[in-house]
C-alpha cells in the first residue's frame, strides 16, 4: 500500500521517468571532456608527427615520434600539393622524357626493380595516405598523366635518381688544409629538374626513432636538403656528424633486370640512420651496407665524419664508396695524407675513370690554395665549387661535422647554387621546436 506523502514512480526509477542506469550513463557523458568525444581531424593527426615552417627563408619539415607511418602521413599531408606539382613538373622538364615514357619505362621499371624494408613501406603508405587526406581522391589528378596519382607513382618518384642519375661535384678537407684542422665537406648537386622543382626544395629534420622490433631498428636523427615526397636523400648529415652524399657513376646496363635492388636514396638514408662514426669505421660499415643490396645503377657515395672520430681510429675523415650493378663488392677510396678528397662522377662502372673537367678544376684550385699557403674556409669552398659549376645546379651544401652545422644554398633563377650566399643552420636551431 502506498504510504501517505509518497508519489508513485516507476520501479527503480526517478520522478522524471529515467531509470538508475540511464541516470548513471547521462552523468558519465556529462563528465567526459568534449575533446575526448570529438573525432581527431586529419590536420590534428598530421600535427602530432610533423610541422612545416620557414627558417631563414628555407622551408623546414620537422618529423618526430616513434611511428614511421604517422611521420609519413604528416609529410604527405603538409606537402601534398607540392608533391603533385613536382611530379607533373618532372614529366615536363626532364630531358627526353614525357608521360608516355614514364608510363612505359620508369613506372614499370620501378615496380619490378626495387624492394622496400618495413619502415620504408610504412612511410610510403603514410605519405600517400596523407596526400589523399589533404587533397581528396579528386585532388590527386595529374595533369601530365591525365589520371589520378597512385601509391605506385609515389614509389616511382622515389627512384627517379636511380633512373636518370645526377651529376654532382664535391670535396672534403681537414687537418693542415683547414682552419683549426676542422672537417669540411662541400658539395653541389646538379640535376636537370627545371626551375619549379628546384624552387620546391626543402630541409627535412628527422628526429631519432627507437627500435621497434628485429626488422625495425633504432634510427638516428638527421638533416637533409631534399624534395617533398622523397623518403630517400642525396645530401645529408646525422646527429653523430656523418655526412652522406650520392654521386652518379655511368651505368651501361641502364638499370638491373631483376628485382631486389635498394633505391640509392634510401641506402644513403639508411647509412645516416644507422652509422655512428664514434662506434665504427663509417667507410667499412657503409661498404658493408652497400654490398648487402643490389644496386640499380653505378654509384659513388662520399662519406665524411668528425675529426674526433677519425683521430680515434688514426684514419682520415672522408672516403668514397664505389659500386655498380654487376658487382656487389664495394671499393673504398679514402682521403690520403694530402688532407683533401675530391669526387665528381668519373662516369665509370669498374673501369678507369674518364677525364672529368670538373674534377680537374677542383684539384687545380686545391693545389693553388696549397701553394699559396691559404687555408680552406667557406669562401674558398664556394670558389672551388664555382670552378665546377653546372647550369643545372640544384643546391650546394657546406657541411661542418665537428660542430653539426651546415650552410645551404639553393639555386635562384639563373644564379646557380655555388654563387648563392649560403644560409648557416645549426642542429640546435633545426631541432628546436618552432614557436
């Protein structure tokens, strides 16, 4: 019987008609923060692993975090339009190249020739996912191909330098040839890319990555001058002070016929990822890494490292690795007691170097400086690269491994990079988070 003064309500209920369970759920929802309920946007996802900023008039892409695919997503999302533009510009600017040759030559060659490790695969997946998220399926349309870009096209972009091969000139110096004996590595990358692609160059700053299993070892932090969309690199230095730059060597086979090759841009990056000059001889370790994979074209990689690491092992701080398609053995040409080491291309596949005017001019310039007793500094390095200047220069970089500093010059219009005043960048400022 209902007692006096009580109101009839539903069993186990409240006067407003809700049940106890419903009231509890309602309270929990009210307590949850709004951010926890709202779905993460693509822009917020990208911001967790990457930032795009401008430092001293250079665009800088900073990548961080332990998830390589998320780094790729940030890369693709932040630079989606640039990657698409670069792709279309390449098809129109590269010599004797067009959409038909791309579809019938480079694209199928890139599919069958190269293999990618777990991290590279994840990063490529991430870049393409980031591009798709930013531009949408309709925004991936290539005007040059008259179709939408696919992930396979992204792979093809990443092996472009294996198919064509840049020119490039460089030298390293130290000891009696430089002020204070500091190590200096000066390098120009020459490639017929056209003004639009040259203007699209960026500085990539990659923070270290912890080990994530047997097939995904720890990766060191590094900096490179490169292009949007590339996971490999051509001119870079890691936080341990190792510099790696690639140079082309003439390849008569124009690419291997079988699969299993590593893109040389990726190989150069893996050297920066894995080699610590303080823990090993960089030349020996680099040669082992190069010999472990088939090459798709002739190569010369110049490696340079800090003075302290060289003195620890009583060696000189620079070497050139020489390897090609037919032979997996890798030759090591080390800097000798002269304190300098010059490399251009030499256009060879395990044969006697052909005469190279750029090589000769740099050597003559170095000899003149030595005869006059003048030490090699930044100004002298620039003049030496000017002596080897090409009308297709893309960038010149002057690396200082001892102090983790690089000076970057990008070609501006008709002014080639050796004649452009370089911008000084330190690792400290590059790895500082933008405000």
